[in-house]
């Protein structure tokens, strides 16, 4: 599973940026990006779903990182905000899997 999580983290970083780059190349002002997130009911629904899921991920990953003594938890919300949940979540699962499979710390 570790390899699958790593591949998904990479894909989750690349695919959203394809859309972000297309948007930025269109010449639209940056504030138009936020407006368009809620421009239609379906877009608003997807945006709200993603925001709520991101908050749940932050809460869960914080507790899970503490439980497993994983350092640097703060990186996951940063990746979530800078890239997206599609990268942050599989990245967390990859590093969590590494921690679970690692020999016990002495």
C-alpha cells in the first residue's frame, strides 16, 4: 500500500495543478478563482464538501500523528492548502504506513 499511497500523492499534486495552471494562463484575476469556486450550485457543493473533508482530515491526522508519534504534522495542512487534499491525504497515509511498518523506536 505504501507505494500506492506515494503514487497517489504525486498524481494528487500534478492533476490539480494542471487545472490551476490553465486558470492562471487564462489571464483571470486571482480573486476570480475564489468566486468561481461557488459560481454554480454544483461547484459550491463540491467546494463545501472539500472544505469540510479537509477540516475532518486535519483533525483526524493530528490525532493519528500524535498517537503514532509522527513528527511534523503541520506539513499536512500546509500541503492541503498549497496543493490540495488529493496530495495531502495520500502523503499522510504514505508516511503513516512507513511509521507503522518501521521497527519500534528504542
